[in-house]
């Protein structure tokens, strides 16, 4: 995108149901994308902070559905009729990690230097890959690479992908796993191998700075989170 708008939003929410890390990438004309991403973050924060404790994954899914309800309502205003947002979120609840997503923002797990994508993009090109019509390597450069098949706000009945994982302590001498949540602004410029190397070599803070710098140096025209 060539504008000065930042349509990415992120937040960390401490709630009775657990600790949530949230990344959103909004879309939809004029300031619609910024608004949708911000509405989603605000709705999720409010929902998680104000409701009594529930299992983390359930709380996270409900909060995302609440964000969807609010954005669907706001879209009845003509000026925001096209707005929506992706989400990728991680909820830490005791020994359990829940990862939820809608759209093409991604979660990756880096373990002992190897990277694995935990989420499956809700995109037109991902469907083509799954049907064997294009190769995975062709997906990002496809002219319709950024067309989403699912977004928060696009319809009242939203399906949220949710996966649960166990968390355990690293053994002495073992490197801890790293979880990466990002928008397409990052992974369209920085390869998975580079992400794996940077988060394995650097502190989380410094790896984030390096990844964003790398994406910008490559002409990243999109927002990067
Ligand atoms: Ca983006």
C-alpha cells in the first residue's frame, strides 16, 4: 500500500483467562482498515478483561467472535462497508497455548532452528495450492495473493481456526521454542529460513527489530508487524 496509513495493530492483554498476544491487519478503503483493526483489538481486550475466567482458547474464540459482531455492525455505515481485519492471536493459559487466526496473518513455531507454520492462510491462493493448481512457492507472487477467503467483519457467521498446544519447560541446555506472530508485510519480504535464523540467534526484541529492518530494506510497501 502506498499510503501513510498503518493498518496493522497489535496488543498484549492480561486477562483472567490468560495472557493474550494479538496481531491484526486491517483492510477496506480510506481509513476503514485502520478502524477495523483498532475495533477488533479494543473489542477483544474489553471482552477478555471483563469476563470471568474461562479456558484460554474458549475465551479467545469468544472475544474474536465479539470483535466480528462489532465490525459487522459498523459496516452498515456506507463509509466502512468494505472494512475488515485479519487476526492471529496466542493465548497462554497455564500449561496450554491456544493459537487462533482468521485471514492471512500467521503464527510460526521455531524449535531448535527449524520453523513450522502453525496457521493455514485463509486466502484464494492457499485454496489453489490445496487443490494442486499452483505450487506453494508460487503463492506469494500470484497476482491475487492477497485476496482473503475469510476476514473478521465480512459476515455474521465467522469460523475461527483454533489450535491448542501444550507448553513445557525447556530442559537444561535446550533452546526454548519461539512463537512468531506476524502480518503478511513481514513474510512477503523475509523468508521463513531468515525468520528462523534471526529468532534463533537474537533476543526476541532484537529479532523483531532485525526482521522489520530487513523487510523495509527490501522495499516493504506494506505495514510490517
Ligand atoms: Ca498487510
